[in-house]
C-alpha cells in the first residue's frame, strides 16, 4: 500500500469516526411536517392602533422572515391571514418565549444628537413649546434628544462579538451604507465640537424608544472631523444572548408597524406516522437497490463503491445535524436521492479505468485504476464546482426554503467528492493491490468492458451528421410543454396562491391519521391536516368555497361526531412575492455564473449549449405537470432545483470528454469528436441514471402521496436531462460552432496572398 493510499485511508477513518460520533450524540432538527412546532398569530397595527392594510402586513411578513432566518430557525412557514394578521409556524423551537420576544419587537433603531441633560419635569422646549424627546440613558440620566439624524435603514450589517482587548465585553458592531456613513461622520463631528464631559458631546443610540447606548465622542476626534464612516460599535454590558438578539433585530430591519402576539399554540406534524414510515421504507429499498445494481455492474469495485456511498450517507447526515439544518420529508428524500446520484463520481472513474484496460490489456489493474481517477478528476471537479457555485448563490441571495436547499446541496456535493475521491479510492486501491483481485478479471469488475460499452462498440451509431434534426425534436418537445402550460395552465399550490385555514373542534377525539384518511376519501387529498392546541383539527387547503367547507366539515363529522368550526381564515401564500423574486434572482445569477465558468473552462458555445439544455429540461418538467394537472408547490420547487443541477452535471461530463478528445486531435472534425465523446460517456450516463431511478421509482410507488409528486418530477427531469445532455446540448453547441465560423472566400475574387484552406469543424474533413 502506497503512502498516498495510507493517508487517504487514515483521513477517511478519522472523518467517519467524527461523523458517527455526531450522529449518535446529536439529535436532528425536524421540520413541521415531521415533528410539528409552534404556531403564533400576530396582529399588525399602525402607531394609532388602527388595523394595518394588506400591503403593510406583507412588508411586515418579509421582515419577520428575515428575523426568523437570523434566529437559526430553518424552514419556517409564514402566511398572511386576512388583511392584518400573520401566522408564523416554527419547527423545533427550543424556547418559544425567546422567539416570541424577538419576533414581536418593533426594532425601530435611530441615532440622535444629545441637546443636554433634561431637568426633572421638563418635556417641552421653552422657546416653542413643542414636545421634546426625553429618554433616560443607561444610568438613568434624563437626556434631551434632538431629531433623528440616522435611522436603522442606514445599517448594512450588524454582528455580535466579544471585545476582550478593551474589556468592553459583548458588543454589537454596525456597518453603515455609504450615504448613512457620511451622516454618521457628520453627527459625531458636530458632537465633537463640545468640550469633553459635556452631555452634548454624546450620541444617543435608541431602540424602540429606549436608549441602549449613549457614548461620548473620543477627545481625540476634532470638531467637524467626526468618526470614520464605515461603522461603529454599540456597548452596554450586554450578555452574549442580548448582543446576538440585538444584532439580529438590527440586521433583520424594523417592522413597518408594531405587532401583537394574539395567539400562541403547539401544532402537530403535517405528515402522519404511516406516511413517514412508508417514505422511510421506500428510501431504504431504493438505496439498497442502487447498491445492488452498482455491485452487479462493477462486481467487487462496485461493492466497495456501495460501502463508500454508505459512508457518504453517514458523513452528509452528520454534517446536516451538526450544522443544525432542519430536516423535512422532501429534504430527506432529496438526501437519499443524492446517495443515488453520488455514485456518479465512482461510475466516471470506473468507466475511465475500463477504457484503459480495453485500450491496453496488459497494463496492471492498479495502473488502470490510477489513470481512471486522474482522467475522471476534471469532469468530477467541473460538475461539482458548477453545482457549488449555484448552491452558494442560492444561499446568499435566496431566503427561506431556497436558502435551505443551497445548504443541503453544498453539503451533499462536498460529501460526495470526499466519499468518491478519498474513501472509494482508498478502498479500491487497497483491493487492486491484491493479486487475486488483479488476476481474476471477473472479480474486480473493471478489467472487462461492460455490456453497454460492448454494444456501442459493435453498433457504432453515427450521430450528429445533421445536428439540426435533434434540435427540431427538442423544439417540438418544448412546444408541447408550452402548449400544456398555456392550455391547461399551471396549478399553483397553496404556497404560491394562498387558500383557507379552518380549525374544527369535535365532540369525539379524532386522531390526525383518521382525519387525513376521511378527508382524502371525501376528495380533499391535497389538504394539509394537523392537530392544533387541545385536540382541534386544523385543515389548510387551497381555494375553498363555502360549499366545499361544508362538505369538509360533514366528512369530518362522520368520525368526530358534532363538529364545530372554531376558526376560518383566508390565508396568503407562504412563498410570497419577495421570496419568489429573491429565488428567481438567485437562480438567474446562478445560471449566469455557471455560464461564465463553463465558458472559461470549455468554450462559450459549450456553455450556451449546457444552458439551453437546462432551460429545455425545466420547461418540459413544468409542462408535464401542467398536462397531468399536478400541483406546483414547494416540494415541486425543490425537485426542479435538483433537476437543474442534474442537467448541468450531465452536460459538463459530456463536454469535458469533447474537450479532452478535441485537444488530442485538432484536425478531426468537431462533429466526429462529439460523436465519440457521447458514445464514450453513454455507459456512465446509463449507470448513473439507473442508480437514481431505482430510488425514485421506490419513492413514487412506495412513498405515498406525500412524495409522489416529488418523485414524479425528478423521474421526468432525469429522463429528459439525460436526453438533453446528448441530443440538445451537443447539437446546440455544434450549430453555434458552425454559425460563428468565418465565411469562406467569395469565388471569383483573387488575392495577392494565398490563404491556407480553412477547416469547417462540422464537416467530415472537407476543405472550403
């Protein structure tokens, strides 16, 4: 065993031990669908305690969403109820009282000049009789404050940290926007014109009409010079918790109007135990089928890859738990699906090793395996880097579930690369050192070509002679999908459109599983049903008229006896306009960054071909759901983001092989190079796709209604993505190469210089 193999093995064992420790000692944070949580109803009011309008309530909701994200609560559900109420549902909240205290704060931050100490009983200006703003400072001294000179809107960021050097303890560091920084410099410069110790040399920082800090401007600061405009610090003998809460309040922004918590109660999980158990069984069956398939295809090395995939599952799960990521059922399903897709890196390596053994039958197994890892590295790196770029942008630019998806995606990519390039490589290199494994080709699994490669070698199909024909087929598929969107329309779920929330009290106890089954039989299978409070049944559904509500109540009464309606509210979308806009912006920027990266790493024509294939896949998946009449909801959004990542990865693998082959033989026409690249990568495409399909079929058939749409969207996406990476991305790049080639010289016109004949990259060796 070489030194490098030893290092990989030791590193793999160390990471696995840490992951197992985290898995056994830490509990996961479960989402509302798996565990339930806390539901709070907030009443939004303006300063005159008059009911707020819908627009103000929506702005308040978005500020609350930012605060909840800062609290570390992932996957919350926030919806507007009526004109002026907001329903906040928080999964797995450790301290509901602390969450309520932070969420309910108005957090109006302002900076004031200090006019001096206010005598007792004084609250009006002697000159004008106008009412003054007089507030006590941290020691109780009443300060006469001037008008607001700078508001919290000018603060770009707020961070809590411990200042040990100056013994200031926990402080909050503020960073200003550019214009606000100038106002801060001007405010402190004016205060510095007063002598040291004078009350007027202070600047008051006020939060919700309470002075939280009123420091003196340092004597070293000259009159009108002021403090630097970049930022400042708030000190005030804060505890760590107080400093963090203050920072997130400032960073989240001020509420447009005050809010009052009018109700707080616990709610049960939106999914029942039966649905969760069925999904878990489907995930286990699918993962086992994938492991058996990869073992069947690659024999011993496939079994070792299955072991590496199991290690990948432990590592990525430990990372999710350690980082406190909230786990929902779609998230867990995506996590299991990632196990099937993580096999891609192993398949790439094994197929490259098979090629080496086929080209040079006499070379050693270890040498072929090492070359396979070396040649597959660029494809693995490029496909994962593009995914990591998208994940990072979704995290930093998105919010809510989009941000959570970015975290999960990044963890999956990093863990996948580690399992393939460290764990699987260590295991296979150790096995390749065995003489028995090396000598018996039927055992190791890579010394013989697979059935797919053998068939392609025998048939040698001639692709891309007319690349436009493949683009015509893709265009027809897109047209059919668009027709479905236009004719049938997209059935947006309650997360996008809002709906109705109704709660019932029954004379006989009804468990949530029975309620779900009863309402599903009555035609309300898409309704979200939970327990609320002391045994009440909460039903959240899409558009529901009064007749529909009566039918729903009647169906529930068959099990619960006398059924009384205790709440009936129209609710807004949980994925509101701002959240959707941020998601689209994040996705658009991610696509542009991927396009730029691929253009640098490959050619701009290859990058455009990849993006065209991705857009093709998205339109077809949405169109298929439109034709099938299936709802487009938050679960579908997660599936669609997964399809986008799969589509780009598939195209990158193909174009990586095109680049490699073309670099070795520039005289060969690009169409011929592309055909060879596609045929060489087909075994990888088939085996990777089969690994994911086993899991998806299991989730679709055995996972129940909760995961059926998720699995269906991914099934369609993976099939279409496999097609588009070959028959849309590659023909698109070939057509772009041809259309951007300089035109040939015009016949009949002579030139004093004799030009060398130019090769058309799409023509089979012809000179023009």
